[in-house]
């Protein structure tokens, strides 16, 4: 058993291996102090739910309490390894602050009540609004942490029972672009690659993906390849000096908001040097000539000026990609949370289509998710999509789903596109949505422009229901709070990025009167008396396993086919990848083998959107473009960010994660090791900017944008000049300010803007214009930022000279993009 300090060493020890070899095993575990494995009463099968990797693990139980975890050595995802949040995060389950009784608002305060009173309040308000205002007055905002069975039940209630199209989740903030990019290129969701592609690849590209901190075990897999014979070359695109950047063959650190320019330059080089598989293109893709024509204006020299990246580095990166024999690419928030998110992510797909590198070992794309069960929101219809990747714009798909649910097709709202999260909050703001049901998420900290979001959630006319395990900032504003069970306290399945389905068994009872999200939703449906067209209950299951069996039938014949899976099949061994059916009884490691896509006009999930305007492509247009269901190559012109630096706000602000926390810290703060590693917010600035401004490590800076301010100690890092970084994890629930901060804020989203990508509707967290001013001298107090990751400090004595501050960089960017404004 590996028992090293995983705060100091997040990725653990190395187990090197070579191309085509199996990744060696290494079992990581952590038990409560003083316990050994001999003290454990039983081990219960599960998988991680504090990041998106999907690491298989077993839960240690003693005296009916969770006391630790152990990696599952047989699991295909992690081969026994666990990351820091896996190892320590389970301690939040036993926190004394857990919600144990329902709460209702009386006289302006939340008071404890019984379940019947709370659920009747929720159901009766729903019924009243349906009678008075119709289905569009009710909205659901969910999470990326529930189980598949819960998402499917929620989707059935919302779409099939209530009939609202206002259904989305916080996955809109982290993974909407992943789905959108896959739909644009392949007309369907579903990741083409597999984690095992790391075992075979000779080039690995990470675009805006700090894998070392967001998916520590997957990065361990890359590190083990790098430590073995014939290691892969690594391309990293990130403005911060992440551990990925330090390991990279080529590190490209572009200005925030210039990703499309950078990608077009790389594609220009591939086409210019004919690093293209023409046979593959002719047989399996459409759109190449249009891309080739557009790329003529995207020279490396032009991209170097706009992106602030050396032309030689761009050429080297293109040469590495162009010379690869087995190319793997991953994409995450650095691309997703920008104004041209989908356009940039699609260009990564274009590279693989041009090079014919899909569906083979080492040749895969992973448009990464940001949350552990985000894939299931998309599959099960809990985020605005229809279950099992059915097409909202295809009447035959609506009829098919209605048959599965035994309802009238007209009961399923498909008269307009589903409402994305940012638009939902606008509808709440203007009063057309009067009830919001929030499940397991904290929008009062995670959404952009928080002053506005707090005002919206606090409206008297809004009936706010929050279902959660702690009294978060959002729950403090609610009319009804429902105490939920969490991971380890309930049973269900969930699916990770590379389509691996895991079963998580119930290990212990939830605290007090808390109930599983599944049981709460089934109770809600019963109290609403939702019925199918024959008068039978719409929700026909009462256990998670029954719901899973219902879900299997919903997926039959669809891309995400689960019909070959069962709880029994998932017990005792590894997770299994979908599609799993008669054709693939043991799951399918890769999809799109031999250029066979799910893009046929009658079968596909989506006809796509215009990458610049977001306008949906009509069925007729799509059929004319792609009648044979091939991969679609989509070109995208570069557009500058919507909010550029100025004299008043000379910096560009980006937000992101640290390895030690998850989302708004409601769980990870309650794990002493994780909280100790990153106890307070910080702001990162470059050595060059610090030297010019006179800042030193630990100075307190006030960071401002046109929307608000955050005060934090500065960490001087190797981030590029003109860019500031704030982690977004820190809100107010653990301060005496509660959900309404007074004085200086510490939530990064006090500063971010209400704006989104036109195609995926994912909010922009990466390109706010900001200013920074010192308000307190360090006095020797360092920044609270971790020193083990991308936030490690630099030696200021070795800081390079600068030729101009952030304002000069802003002027330069305006000059180089002026012809496109």
C-alpha cells in the first residue's frame, strides 16, 4: 500500500512503462488515524465523485461509518491509484454541519420542519404555478455530482411530466463546450477517445487542460509514460506554468481569448506542409476545402503577434503534431470558458480529422468534463439535452422518446431550443420563471457576476428550492431546503469522460433524516401525481436499480447504448465503457473506428450551430451538407475577446482550480488535509508585472473589474505578463459574512462577466479586464497559495526584464486585432 504524503506529492510515485505496454498497478489508500485494514469491517465498491476522472475505489466502513478509501486495483481507469481529493475528501461526509432535517422559510428565517411539510410546499407551489402560469414558470438547475438514475428521473419529471424546457445545470459552466464541440464535428456527443490512448500515443496535446491538477491520476499515467522508454512528446497550451507546461516538449502560453487564432495557425501549418491524410478526408469527412480556404489568412507570423507566442514555438508544435503517428488530444476550461469556446475546441477535432487519427490505439480526442458525473447529465436529459442523445430537432426522435415514456409527443417541449443556464437566470430576473429547483450545486458562488446572481436568487417572487448536503450560500437564500444523502450513502451509477460506467454502492446510512436525491425526486413526482397517457404513474420505478433498467430501454439502439450492462455486471470488477450491447458485450474501448460516425441525418443528435452566431443549422441545411453522415470539418474565423484590457483595467483575469479543492469547497474545506493545503484565496501575477508594479510575495492586492472586487494576497509565479489568476473555489459560507459579503470579496466570480460562447452557451470566465492595486504590504506574510502546483512561487531575483506593463500588452493586442474588430 502506498502511504506517502499526497499533499506534498499529489501524483505519487512513478511506475514507468513504454508504448503499448499495460499501465502498472499501484494501490493508494488512506484510513482514519490509528486504523489499519484489519480494523475495517467491510469494503464497499464505489468510484470518485470529487473530480471528473472516475477513479475506481472501495469505501472502508467501521462501526457503520466511513473511515477511509482504497483504490480498486482491477479498475481500468486508475489501476488502484487515487488522487488527493479521493484520499481525503470522504471526511466531509461526517462533518457536523451536515443538513439532517428539511428547512422552510418562516418569518424570513429558515426553520426545521418535517418531510411532509417541506415536500408539500414544493409540490403545491409547482402545481399552483402550472395552473396559473404554465410549465415555463418552473425551472431546474442541477449539478455534475448526482447519479445517472437521479438525472434520468429528473429529466423525466421536468421534460415528460411538467413539460418545461428550462432544465440545465452547473455543467453549463464546465462541460457544455465538450458536448457542443463533439456535436459540431461528429453530430453527436460521446468521446472518441479512451484513457488507454495514453498507453499508445507518441504525441499528447493538452489544450487549456491543467490535467495535473484537475485529473491527478490521469496525469500520473502521463508521467509514467514520460518516465518510461520511448516517451511521448507533449504539447501544452496554457498561459500559466502548470506542471503540464513544465513537462511539455513545447509550451505555448497565448494571451487569453486568442485560442482560435492559435489553432488556426497550427492548422495552417499542417495544410501548408501537407501533414494531412487525404485518403481519410476523402472517405470520411466533409468541409476540408472550406477550411483550407479560410486558413490562408492565418500565418504563423500573424498568430505570433495576436497570441503573444513566439513563431518558432508555433512551428515546432505544428511539426510535432504533423509528424505524429499516434496523436492524442485533450481539451478543458482554458478553451471552454472563453468567448470562442466551441470554435476553438472544434479546431482540435479538425486536427484529428485532417490527420486521420481517430478510432485507433493512441489516436483519440477527449473533450474533457469538469465534473464527475457531467457525462450523465448530457446522456440522461438533465442539462437541456434529450435522453440517449436524441435530437430535439428531429420529430421522429421526439416520437420515439414519447413512446419510451408512454406520453403524447406534444407533452415534450421541443418548439424551441432548450434554455441554457444563463438565459434561465435572465428569465428569473425578469419574472417569467417563478420557481427554481436547485440540486447539489451553489450558483451563488459559481455563476458569473455574483452581485447580480445574489439579487436574482433573493427575489421575493422567486420560490427557491435547494436540495443539498450543507447550508451553502445558495441554500441560505432558499424558501425550502431539502437535506440530501451523498456519495457513500446511496446507490447508483455514473459515467466518466471516456464512457466508463461505474457502480457506487451504499456503504452507510445518511445522517439524521437526509434522503437520497433519487428518493426525493420520486417523492416529488408522486406528490405532483404525474401520469402517463394510460393513467399509470409516469415515474415507474422506486429503486435505483429499477430506474437503471428503465434507462437501459431508453438507450436501446442509441449511441450511448447501455443495454448490455446491469448492476450485477458492474459489481466486483472494473467499470465498463459504453456502448455495451449485443455488438459490444464487454463495452467499446473506442468509437468511430474505421470512420464510422453517428452523423447520419436521421440518427444524429444534433445538426450543429453556426460557430460565430450560435444559430442552429436546419435539418435541410444539414442533410445538404452531410447526407452520408461523415465527420464535419468546421472553419472558424478569429474574433477578439469581448472585454479587452484598457488603461483603467489593464490586466486580463482568468479563473480556475487548484488540485486541493472542488468547486465551492463545501466538501473539500471539511477535509483537514485539503483545507490545510489551500486555506484561503490568492491572486497570481507574473514576475515581470510584480517587478514593474513593486509587488512582493504576500502583498495584499485589491483586484477589480467593472463588476466588483476581490482582495487577496499575491503569489508571484511564472504566469505570462499582463494576466492575473484567481481560484474560483472561495465563497462566504465559512465566513461571518454569510452569503452577502460586506467589505472585500474573495469569490472570483464577483469579477467575471455575464457573457457566453454563442454555440455552447458556456459562460466566459477567462477574459475579464481587470485592475490590481496593493492595499497592504506583505510584512513577510506569504501568499496562502500551494507551492506544489501551478501556483508555486518564482525566484524574483531571476525575473526577466519587461518591455512594458499590461497596458502596453493591451495596446499591442488592440493593434494586432484591430483589423478584426
